[in-house]
C-alpha cells in the first residue's frame, strides 16, 4: 500500500522514526488498530495535538521520545538518565498517588502568592484523572519564549508537565539546556536554563525576541523541571468549562 504523503513537521518526525524502525504508517495503523487518517489528524496542529494518539504511540514504542515528535527538541530516542539521586518517573508509570494540579494563566498571580498554601492548592483544577507518583504540576505556558525562529517548539497556551526540584538539589540535578518553571513572589518564568551558579540561574529563551533573564536563587519559591508536553486543545478547553 502506498505511503501517505506527509506535510506537517510532527508527522515528518514520526515518519523519520518509523523509517528508522522500518515500519510504515500503514503498519503503524494496524498495530494501533486505528486508521491512518486518524493518526495524521492527531499530528495536525490545526486541530490540536491529540494526546490520546500520542500516548498510544508512546506505549507501543517506549524508546521513542514523544517530546521530540512534538517539539523537535532533544533526541529521537530516549537515552538513559544519569544517576542524580532523584528518581525520574517514566511516562508509563503514571498510575499511582497524587492528582496533578494545573496552574493556568488565570491562576498565575494567586499562585505566586499562595503556592505554599494547601487550601489554595486543593482548589486548583486537577489536570487529569491520572494519579502519579512524585511531585508533578502542570503549567500553562504564557508567551512564546519557547518558540524557535522557525515556529517550532512549545506554543503560548500549551500545557507542560513538570517535576519539583528541591533547592538543595539544584546544583546536583539541574543542567544547562533543561527547561524549567521558576516561581518567585513577583513572576513565573518558563524558559531554558543557560547557566547555574550557587547564587543565581540564568535563563535563555529559545525565541530570540525574548531577552535572557537572571533569577537570584534567594528569590526562588519553587523550581520545576520540564517532564513532558500535555497539550490537547479539546482537553485544555475542558479545563475552562
């Protein structure tokens, strides 16, 4: 059967992965028990990236870095994590303990002030029905600081899942190139770590229209590192109903 013509960048990256595994889109549709056009629509940004299909692909191909499919950042395949003293749960381990709370753009101002207040946190919407181990939080990205010049990357309004990093682990765990959410009492920064010292963290956005910013560590209330992209337009709209 002839291959489907692929035009958008998400499908191009998936096609590149499938080619490396010698698997056709047709074969993928058989494995996933769905139609080719549904897979293609799942990768069509005009309709919103379909997290259900992407999660299915991730489950069938655990070595595929699904964030590379979505953002183009990082490697096509997962690489072993260095020993850092912190357990990084994989996507397939989302099955346990705490619901993940969402900090939407509408919650930013209150979150900066009350992020340590359990009563406030309980009022934040659950990002999904999943309960997962570890300390995770979802943030809605505001702005285009994580958009590359060719319009790739993470868009304004996308929802990213992040994992909490304690202050005493900053020097051990954080690395240049990590995407982080830094919460202070005056701002929430979502950008890429460029440099880290015992006194401050310098962030460089992917978008050259945004200026780098240096955040004193003494002002940081919370720091969360990027774990995965959880954007689905229908899902996001559901949160605001």
